[in-house]
C-alpha cells in the first residue's frame, strides 16, 4: 500500500523544485532568434555596429570572476601609439611586428582577449578604429574576428604591443565595412591587456 502521508518539508521541497524547473523553462524560452554573427566577406555597413555593440557587451560582462583588463595608467601601454602606414605597396600576406614584447599570459587561437587598438587604412592613413579615444578597451573571442586579427594576435603576451599589417583578403575583403572601403589593406597597433 502506498503511503500518501508526506511531511510539510517534503511538500515544500517539491514546490521549490517545480518552481526552479518552471523558471529554467521560462528563461530558456526568452532567447533571441536573431544572430549577430558576421561572416568575413558578407559584411555590410550595419555589421560595424554589431561588432562594437558585441565588444561593449562583452567588456561589461566578463566571463570569469576576475575584473576585466583596463588601460594601464602608467608605462608604455598607457600612451596611445602613433600609427602610420609603411611606404610601398601593401603586402599580400599578414605581417606582424612586436613593438613591445609582453611578459604575461600568452594569447592562443580561440581565446577571449582584451585589447586596446588603433586601426588605419594602409592606402591613406585614415583612422577608422581607436579604443584610446573611446576610453574603453575591446574584449572579444579571437575566433569571431577578421582572419588578420585571429591569426595576428595569437602568440602575443599580455603587456605586449604588436603591429599588424593586414591584406584586404584577411580584413574585410570585397565588401568593406563601415569606414573601411572594399579591398582595403589595414594597419593596426594592438596592445594585449588581458587573456
């Protein structure tokens, strides 16, 4: 024979478990059906706002319990770098040059990193990106970037500064993006603040 007598604490636990299950189902159903994924070669001018909105959202909600990396207040990475395009034709392969070698954790492919960066067009030196002016570093996963970044940042160590010269094919390609015209090679100076 089944005993239908249950203690009040058993009933309370049952109600709490049912409530938690209901909350989990409600939260799971509230997800967005849209996507903010940007595929290289398919960008449009609206993609720029997605990139920067994602950077700000990621920067304000770090995935770990450590505080997000910030721009140093002293030392060489506290000062905005001057970025100038090299003379001559743009390279056809990614070129990297360490301007300051870091001593912290090393960035690996697919890591989430926090950086300061300044980006200019190779052709005329026109600036299109500057986290120093925004006074807010960018945080992003290396796997979700243009190939020039996802290939050019791994190997850097926190505290380092690296110049990336990115051919158009490893940048925004034929489509361009926002202030970046189609088929534009790019020059970035990137400070790695956190991994």
